[in-house]
């Protein structure tokens, strides 16, 4: 490369925001303009004589070398894009315009930094993806998995955590950057529902200001998505569970019973329903008040759940009526054994405001397929058996047909 050529380049190149790079046939930098330091972080003196491959992002190396061969063969790509590793370790996105000079045996190229544009595009794509995930994710766990996948693209090589907490017990009021850990609050409306925590590669280096700005943008969208999914979860819970006891309600019981019947028909298995009603509950409610009656129902539900398996469904239909759905009965008399276990459990009084209160359930039992072939028939039969037991409570508190 002639001195005259170098003089011509240096005469005007320092005025440009884009970097001018001259690379020989072996890929070594022969000349770089002053703007290269702003883009790559290295001074021209540090870059000249070095191979360009030392700075190229490893994932872009092969296609960059192919692009260089194409240029040298007379097939230039005026808008080739690739990534380089900045001196401080971050990734910069470059758009190149390059030509090969056969006479001088070098490539001359102009490097335009498009990192901000790429960052904006990535942010826009991430915000859209988070919004889509908020609608499509089945639950919060699925939403978290999707969020982690999205954020890992924005912050490659970094560990990312969504930490939810009760705003009454702690707040993350300001960004923190300690020992390579960046945390920003997750704010939904006026409340803080948690924090986003971004950890570096382990070298303890502080995060760039751009990381904080990006994390705050993403955090606002994530907070909205989580709040929406939490609201959906609460509404779904209200629709499917009894507010007083937290047990499945009639609608959820019917759904589970329908599915259980389908499995039983397919597998040729048995199932049973236990229909329970508290004896003398109305008298207790009228004497002690509705608030005491509610607490009694809550205590009854807690003890009832201890009498059955985790796989059984305990539901409250309303008032003082409860149903237990038992699937996969190992023995023909298993439902009767469960009913007897429940009766025995309520031989001991329940504690209500420090006073012992003895209340027992009357229980009716229905079996599939003997006592009905669908939900209505089975519930109706178990209900009838429960009222028979209630009428005969002095003789026996449980009955089955």
C-alpha cells in the first residue's frame, strides 16, 4: 500500500463517523480510521497488523470469511452485516460496504455501527413476544419459562431471574448494581410485585447503562404480563374453587367427575361418590351466628381432607354439603372404609373459638357403575343415600344402596 494512498485516506477519514478499514489479502488490518476506536474500542494503533478474525464474533466467523472471499472474487455485498466483539466485551453489530482492489491487493471497507438499531429491534421483538406470552401461556410457570427464553436473547450469557415478593414485606425501590448483579423493581401500577435480577458472567464487572435501560423497558412489560396472568389465575380460582374453604366447587367437581367417568368406562374401573351433610349445622349456625358457622365449615373441610388420598377430590357444593370423589378403588368396600374413617375422625370435637364443638356428617355413597352411569345419576343416588342416613342417624350415620 503506497504512502500516497495512506495520505489520501487520513486526510479525510477522521471526519467520518463510520470507520474506514483496509485489510490485506490475508485478513490483517493495514489501516483503520479514528472512528474505529468508538466502534470497536481499540485505537488504530492497536488494530493495525492484527487479523480481523480476532475481533469477529465466533458465531459469525464462517460467513464473514465467505463474504471476504466473495468480495475478492468480484462479488461484493454492499450491505453485509455481522457482529464484532468490542474491547470491553460487549457485542457490536456492523453493516459493511466493501470493495476489493486487485491493483493494491487489499479490501477497503466502511464499517457502520448499527448496534442501536439492532438493540431497538430486539427490544421491540421482546416486548411483543412478552405480550404474546401473557396471552398464550397456560399459567405463571409457563409464562416464566417463556420470559426466560425471550430475555436470554437480549442478554446472552447472563443469568436472569424473576423474583416475586409481597410488597408489604419488601420493596426494590431503585436499581442496584452490586458485584455484577443488576436488579430493577417489577412495578404494576402503584405496587411493586417483585424484581428482575440480571447477573453477569461471574467477573463482577458492572453492567452497562444500556443494560439498565433495556432491563427497565422489559421489566415494565413483564410486570404487566405477570399481573395479567395473576389476575387470570385468581379469576380461574374463583370460578373453580369455593371461596370459604378453598375446596373445588360444584362446577369443578362436575368437570372432574365427568373426566373420571370417561376413564372408568375406558379402563373398566370403578369409582365412588361420598355425599356428606353436617348434622345439626343449621342449629349451630342459628345459635352461634353465621361467622361461627363459616369457621366451623372451614375446620370441617381441613379435617375431611386428612381422611382421603391426595388423588381424591374433596369438594364443597354449598352450605354444609360436601362430596368426595374416589377413583381407582382397590377393593369393592373401599368407599365404605373411607366413610367409616371420616366418621371416626369426627368422633373428636372441632375447636371453635376455644370451645369444643361436636358435629358429625351423615354420609351417602354411590358406586359406578352399580348406582348410575352419569354424573347426575351418581350425585342423585349419593344424595338420596345421605338423606336416608340423616333420617336414620340414631341408628347409622352412613348409608348406601
